[in-house]
């Protein structure tokens, strides 16, 4: 069974940086797509990035391009989301998700089979 655990969230001032981690277990191959999502209070969940673990293809939502960087360390079964120049509007619970049947290629997938529990990111102004 695949299990995902996020970490790295916290309280940070605007302009600061955070690196979120998504550590997975139960993967039987590298042929997985990992996605990062966020959900702010009262708002719908938003996909922000994805990465293909097999070839490191990465995509970003327009709202985060240039500030968010996704990367994967397959030796550690961990995907990172580096967030720079944090803004108060980045405040949300950040989730990672995984699936073998979605592709990070022509657009951000929205439907994944496996989800983590989320990590809170709070940005103060």
C-alpha cells in the first residue's frame, strides 16, 4: 500500500522560503506521478505542481511559476516543493498525491489515487 507523508510546513514571514517534503512508501517502481496541491480556508483545492518520477518532467500552475520548484530524490522516495518569496496568499494546507495512471505532461492532473495528510503553511504579512 502506498503511503505519503508531508512535512516542512510552518509559520513564515512574507518573503521567506520553505521546503516541503513528501516522503512515500510502497512504491514498486519509479513510474509514478507526484502532485502538490494546496487548499486555503474557504477555497477549492488547487493543483500547484507535478513531477514524473521516471524522467523528472515537471509542471507548475501559472500562479506559482517562478517561485515554486518541485524536485524528486528517488533514492529517498521523497519529492520536494521549494517555495520562495512566500506571500500571505500562499497560506494553505499543502498536500501531495501520487498515482501511476496520471501523467505530468500536458497539464496538471487533478485526480490521484493516493494522498497525504497535508502540512500547514502560514505566511504572515
